[in-house]
C-alpha cells in the first residue's frame, strides 16, 4: 500500500509541468508554447532512453522496484508512457486542450485509482467511472467550455475505465488518458455547438 501511495504522489507531481507552463506564461518568463513543446519532447525522450537502458541493459535502481508494478518489469513502465502521452498532446494540440488532458492524467487518474480496488477489470465499477468523469470535468472547465470539458472527461473516463487489450498486451491508461481526452475535446470544439 505504501508503494501505491508513492506511485500516486509521483503521478500527481506531473501536474507541476502544467503549473510551470501556466506560471511562466503568467509571469511572462519566456516559456512560450513552442518552447514548452520542446521541453516535453526532451523529457519524453529522456524517459525513453531510461526505459531502453532499464529493459535492454538492465539498469536496476531501487526506485524502479518501488515505482513500477510487477507486470512492468519486462515491459515499458507507466512513467514512460505517461511522459510520451503528455508530450504527444502538447505537440499536437493547443494549450487549452493539452493542459487539461495532462491534468486528467496527473490528477484524475490517481484520484480515480484511490476509489478503485486496483484489480484488472474489463470495465471498472461505476463509482470509479463517475469519479474520473467528475474530476476530469472539473479540471477541464477552466480551460474549455462546458461541452468540450465534458467531452474531454468522457475520453479520460473511457481511457481510465475500460481496459484496452491488443493481442495479449494491456494498453496502459497512462498512454491513453491524455490522448482520448484531447481528441474528444478537439472534436467537441470543432463539431459541437459550444
């Protein structure tokens, strides 16, 4: 249980990237959106290198034992998928879509995990789905209109609550939450009356 709490705290720490961008933008410190994109790509590239070293060369830090789950021992760890998906939404979308999608992963996922029983299920129980939807909607409203915020929340909830399996590989929601949320927010903005 202590390791699970540590994982959730590390997960939530990703919201610091959003805070960094917003604060730097507010204070006019020169962290423009194009520069933030570069930062996110550098961070994601760094995690890919770390994962390559961990999986292929055998880097065995104690940190990996604490922060990775058993099924991640021989597969890409959640933290790498987390950074890749955050970088992807930052590169593809504008701040009003990308930033709440990032927060849905960094804050929504650990909050929904706190009400979950942490067992692998095809579809998570209603209380987990409702929690993720409500938290994600609240996160997105300051960035998006209500309709787009709810669309983004549906994407995050589907990614978090419905297990996607390709062949025998379970797709980690750290990869899908920001992407689903951003795509549905974009779709709502482009095609729905907001």
